C-alpha cells in the first residue's frame, strides 16, 4: 500500500458506479432523452462516471418541481427557526460525509485532497452554519410616514422581506461543491427553492449534495439538481419563466449571455465573473512573505481561482529578489494527482483547460515575453501544466490582460506606487487585488484607489462568509456572503396601513 496516496472509500467507488440521474421532486430520474455525458478524472484522463445530459424538457421538469415546492410553502412556510435547524443539520450531515465529498471532488476536479478537505468541504460547512443563522435574522423596517391625505388619517408602514421564489444556481468547475453551497444555502435561508446546475466537467458533488440535503430533512422539491450542458440546459434554465432569480458564477462571457437572457423575463440575477487580479508589492515588502503569498495566491487550485493573483507588480528595488524566489519555488514543486498527499501541483480540470492555458503561454512567448519557470504542459498522463513565471511582458499584452485560469504568474516592475495603481486598474476586470507593504499610511492611501471588490493587505485569497465578495467592472454584478447575500434572494414588500 502506498502511504502517500489516499485510499478511496467504498462509498466513493459505489457512488461513481451509479447511474446518476437528475434530482427532481426528491428523486433521481433519468434525462427524458436518455442521453448521458462522461465524467473524467483529470489526473488520468479516464472516465470515472457518467451523468444525465438534461435537455429543455428536463429543465422544465426540474423548475416545475422547485416551483411546486415553493408554491406549496413546504420550505418558506416553515418557521424561520425550523429552517435554521434543518440547515444546521445539513452542516452536520455534510461533516459526517466530509471525506467522501472531498475524495469525490478531488477525483472529479483534480485539486489536492488537502484543498478539498479544507476548503471545498471544511470551509463550506462553516459557510452553511453561518448562513443558517440568517434564516432567523432577516427582517424589515418600520417607517414613520408623512402621508397628508385624507386629513386626519394616520398610517403605519413597514417593509417585509419575502423569498424571491425559484432560484437557479449555475456553478462553474473550479470549486464545484463550495460554489454550489454558496448559491444554495443563502437562497434556502431566505426561504427560496433551488435548482442547482453544476458544470458538465464537475457534476458529482452537486448530485451528492442534493441527496444529503434530503437526508438532512430539506423537503423533496426544495433542492433540485440539473446536470447537462451549459449551452442547452443552462441556457434554458436561465430563461425559464418560473425562475425568479439566477445566481451565476462563471466566465464574464457566459455571464453576459445570462444577463441578457434573464432580463427578458425580468428575472433577477447576480453574476460572479472572471478576474485578472493584481498583486502590488511595494519596496518595503517582506520578500519571503510576499513570495509565499504569491505562490498561494497564484497557484492554489492550479490558479483556477477567480480571485487568483495573476499580475504581480513589484517595485523595482525588490523585483529580482521576488521573481528569483518564485522561480526557485516553482521549479521545485512536485506534480501529481490530487490523491497523492505529497503532490504540490495537480492537474487542471480538463484537456480543454490545459490547452487553453498552454495556448496563452505560447501567445506570451510570441508577443515577446520570457519564461522564467515552467512554460507549458508536463509530460504526464493527466492535464498538468507546470507552474509558470513570466517576465518581460508588456502591460498591453495578452498574458497581462486575459484571464488565464491556470498556474501562471506574470511579473512586471514599477518605480512609483502611482504607476502600479494605474497598471493594476488598467483592466476590464475588478474582482480582487492585494497590496503588500508594512507602511500603514501607504496602505491606507492606496486601498481606496484600487478598483476591486476585495482588496487584501499582506495576504491574498482568504474569504470569510461574513465579508461581501464580488466584482467591480466586468467581474460581476452583486455580492455574495454576509447579510446581503441572503437579502439578495428576497423581494422587499412595502406595507402601508391607514388607520
Ligand atoms: P463557464 O462560464 O464556462 O460556465 C459556468 C457555468 O455556466 C457552467 O455550469 C456551465 O455549464 C454554465 N453555462 C455555460 N454556458 C451557459 C449558457 N449559455 N447559459 C447558462 N449557463 C451556461 O465558466 P467555467 O469555465 O465553468 O468557470 C471558470 C470561470 O468562472 C472563470 O472565468 C472564473 O473566473 C469564473 N469564476 C468566478 C468566480 C467569482 O466568484 N467571481 C468564482 C469561480 C469562477
């Protein structure tokens, strides 16, 4: 037995072998067309499971299920404290299945088992517990209105928050379980019913999540899971007239399509989209900390993180020291399956993503940049790309402008902080950024000037359920996390009583 490899649980092997359907009305049903799609293990390229490939008729069945459950009030009609209790139970059920979920995610998505355990599952369970509490804490306001007519009439006015209805949660492939939970749980806390639509590449944990929601006591029809292609099932879901809100995380390009589709029905939508996130290191930076931060910020989940650091702007006095340290670290990293406990770099999610990242590295070369470390695919069976550090790229070049979504960092020097801010803001994206300095005044003066929904100082990437997360500019519309995330799944109703 190889002690460096995770032993796959029987529960995981059994789950992979199942004939997965769509979760509708609390039951797994086959797609009406009978079509299926294959699910691969990115570390080997081999098929490990197959799922139903839902079409427009399936979308209708899934949405009708969520709509029936919403209209019947089987969830929204519960007392808030009962919804909170059931969501807390869901957290316990997820905890009881934590290792199974982590293994499924690593086998399907490719990421390190350590990340699956700590983030996909561990952090998500904390998120569920945090959000469960909002079920009992939402409320409206009472207004002392001044309506003058008819004379002598007094009024009492107040607002109440009501669940918006059926929520479509459309999820990307980079953190499949965690982002499914980011969509599903705040919507449930608000009293909505949900249709989850995972990515074609990574549907497995969403299917298991749907089953575990039932096990936790969430009534049938409240959480539904639709597998299928984005261009067909996803598109039909976003345009279904009974969907009241679309919560989408994915690329900016598809986000725009969804926005256009949703607006036809005046469906509410929130979009968490791409990023090209700058990391600005001032000359007083603690070099070792900054290198660790860039490795974590840039290479976590092989850079397949919307908030990943991807553009490093380093003040010239520290430039060589930082990039040499980064190159040495990148060259020494061990590549291997996410199920290998010692592997530091794991495969990308798919052959398509591997090719896309390699193409962008080649474009950087052809546009005159130089490769200090890595520089392309690794000679291994899975979808690996070597951790790559790129220098001498121009600010206007493709590698500095386009989201790579792979283990690629591009480093550029600057002389004055104003120059760094101008280059950092010179992007259509504005999801996240980090600033590295021990100069408190510099930090306080620069933070407001950075165009990003999240700015970290002396760290990059940590998220917390209480802290709003979302993008400026083309990185999205709306915020997840915190009270606002739950309120975004409600409509405000104003009530005015004459007496
Ligand atoms: P994607 O946009 O290709 O797909 C996302 C989801 O949308 C998938 O479930 C897909 O099947 C579905 N989809 C595709 N076409 C659709 C359509 N026409 N209508 C409805 N649904 C459709 O994104 P991806 O490649 O899965 O994920 C990577 C992208 O997600 C990156 O751009 C990344 O930055 C972004 N992302 C953003 C955040 C954030 O919070 N801002 C988090 C993670 C990922």
